[in-house]
C-alpha cells in the first residue's frame, strides 16, 4: 500500500514538473514573441515613414514636372511669336528693299532677321533645356513610384508575418489554458503466492 502511494506521489510530482516546464517554455516563447512583435511594429513604423517620404517626394517631382511643362508651353508661345515677327519683318524688309535700290536688299534683310533669329536660337535652347529637365523629372517620378510599390509590398509581407505570429500565440494560449488530464495510476501487482511444504 505504501509502495502504491509512493508511486502515485512520484507520478503526480512528474506531472507537476511537466506542467511547470510547459508553462516556463510558454512564458519564454511569449516574451520572444513580444520582442518580435515590438520589432515588427518598429519596422512597420519605419516603412510608413519611408512610404510617406516617397509620396512627398513624388508629389514634389510632379510639381516640378508640371512647372517644367508650363515653362515649355511658354517658350513654345515665344517661339511662335518670334516666328510671326520674323515673317512680318522679312516681308517688310523685302518690300522696302524692292522699292529702293537692289544693292541694299541683302543688308536690310540681314538687319531685319538678325534679332528674331537670335531670339529663336535662345528660345530653342531654353526649350531643349526644359525638355531635358522634364525627362529627368519623369524618370525620377517613375523611380519613386517603383519605390512606393516596393515599400507597400514589404509592408504587406510584414503584416502577414505578424498575423501568423498572432495565430501561433493564440494556439499556444489555447493549449496552455486546457487543463492537464490526470495520469491513471498503475494497477497493484498481484502478491506472489507462497508454496508451503506438505507435511
């Protein structure tokens, strides 16, 4: 009888040690999961800041591109106006030259066309500069759009990882909250039969 009680006590002690070990292991896992969750939260916050920076930079580049396009339209209008003035001055110079001596035609045409031609060259150079600037801004805008897309993809991957960690923690809490079933005691061994000598 005492041997059975000792076996039951040993089994109960082993069960308690197993439960305490499981609780300690679950506590360590919970602390590790909390640290991982804090790290994930910090990474998510950093990704949000990077995403906001990329969006602001994209908006700034869009503003610059719009300004470059407006400048391009302005220069185009100046070129058209210079071309109209050039045609008018040329026609007037030709008309005046025909009325005067034929030897003065070349000089009058050259004088009439010098200023408009110079303006056209300057306007054309400015247009080329604006086109190059618009191309650079467009390339930067496309690059930032790609960066925003990459950040969004990384943010979604981090959120999926955090969701899986939460699911694992929930399952661990369910396992720990389930009460441990008592271990059945071993049946008492039959007493050995003593054979006596027949008298």
